C-alpha cells in the first residue's frame, strides 16, 4: 500500500494505529500500534462492538462503503465533517485548485483540529495567528451556503475562506456551525480548533445567517435552558448578539481534549438507515457500555422530552459517549442538538421520528414510553413524564421572552405531545 494511502491515528499523545485505504478495492484497513497494544492504559478506547478488535494483525473493512462512513471504520468516520463542513471543505479545495481528495487526505486536513480527541498525521498546517470577525464569517457563509459554482467564481476572499475552513470544517451537522475559543481574561476570540487550554472558553456556535421568520438558534437556546432546569446535563450556553447559539464544548474540558464517540461511531449503525435507529438499541448500547444507571434514567428523560416537544431529529449521531481516562469506562455525554426539529411554518402531515420507540416512529403513546421504561428498569417513569410535561408553560414563556414570533410558537404547540 502506497505511503500516501496510510495515515497515523494518535490519542492523548500516543500513536494508536494506522488506517489504510485501497480505493480501487473499495475497502480500508486498520492496524494497532504494537506499543499501544503492549501498554496498560487506554485499553477501552474502542469498545468491542464487533468492529475494531484488539489484535496485532491488520483488520480489513469493506462493509462501510456508504456516504456516512466513506469506507473507513465508524470510529474514525466520526472525525469527518458532515454536510455543512463538507461544503466548506470543497470550497477551500477549489481555492487550492484541487478538486478531488480521498477520505484519508481529508482526515489529514482535519489533523489535530477535529471534534473529540482523535488526531491524524500528517496534518496540513494552517496559519494560526488570526482573530475572528463575526460579520466576515457571516458574509462568507452566505456565499458558501449558496455554493453553486466554484469558489473562484464566487469571488470568496482566500484568507477569509481559510479562516472559515479552520473553524467550520471540523464541526458536524447540516446547519452552519463554527468552533471558537474565547479567552477568559481578555475576551479575545480565536479559531476553536487552534487552542484547547483552560485559559479559554471553548464554544460551538450555530450561526443565524438566513433571513427567515423561524429563529432556529433562539429556539434551541430556549430548549437548552428548559432541559437544564429539568435536571438534564447540558453544557452552558448563551446567545451571541441575541441570535447566534453558542454552547460550551463537552469535548474540551479542564484544558484537555475528551475522547468522544457518537452512537453511530461506536457501533457502525448508520444514522441515516432506519434499520438500527431505535431508542431500544440506544438503551441496549448503554447497558453494554455499563453506563451509570443515573445517566440511563437521564437518557429516558431526554427521550420523553424529545417526544413531547417536537425533537424528531434525535438520530444516532446526536447521542454521544465520553471516555473516562482514569476509570477507563464510558459515560453518556451531555445532551446536545435538542430543539424543535421541524420548520413550524411548513405543514407536515405525520412527522416521523429518527429513532423509533417501541417499534414506532409516529403517534407515540404513554404505553410505548412505559415499555422502554420497563425493559430498561427506569424508576418512576410516570413521574418523569409528568415532570417533563409540566415545563410546557415555562418553555412557551421563555420563547415569548426571546421574541420568537407568536405564529411560530402556536405552530410549534400544534406538534407538542401530551403522553398523559
């Protein structure tokens, strides 16, 4: 295999192994570093979900040839940018007069700047001594989001695009997102994939760049504050300029990177495929990982909230796990991407959930929720449902206080569900 078709994987300063790619055969490989296998730490970074095995031999993968995994093991595909990041990435390549790049080269560009703690070598270095102008970011993003022709024809400023690439291409999701770090003392803002020290607050920012009557980012902020008051773990968040949703990153804590895998990255369950997309499977995964039961019960509360308040986009990549290095075990990450998932100004006949509940993706009932509770030993599920439903007025009041249009709120309420 040619040298430029192999990339090293590092974690917490150690080489874990190497990924190989054979594009002509549409398959990839992974081999652990001997030094890693001989060590006595970081033994559970890839749980035994039937994908990567703890062996010194080369492991081959041909079953992940999909848009989600791009041919490589899911644990590493988690590091790739999703839809919006890919748009930024393509635009940046256009400025470099390079139109095609394989998945390992893309990982090399991600380098040590990706979400979580996995790092890839070699990494293409980019200038780091830049500050951020939010107005410039918004303006460039407007052009990129309307990306119909090559970047050069769009007349995008090269340096501005580099800045956006550094920020946006490491964040997942289909909506415009950037990573920023804000110095705790001076307030200086720099690209969020450059620094992870404890001197900064590290944020993922969802940008409001569309002129529309549906303020998505404000609504997500209201949902986040409501969940926190319900006792659900979420990272601290705020609104920037009363419109951009900024949330602290759970993969950057205490000046250290955190090793994170989504449910999709952990298992190889494609979040776009309904076959394995169920809360039943998510709870089973928690059981397999020996997630603390208090966090399992919190997951149940998240599920109920999603049902009651219209978050049907709670797919497998919107549930993640964090590796506890000291105890070498996994924990459920704080909740994220919890919001009203539909555009309430558009009529939907029968919205279907990304994750099924008791085999159903619509018309979820109390019996369906109680079946999950019974299967996974959730204490006092009726109390959880009542607690979640009781915050309805509070959520609506919060939306009004943040000037969400009345028509939007009323349409949202049409899709709210009362289980009791």
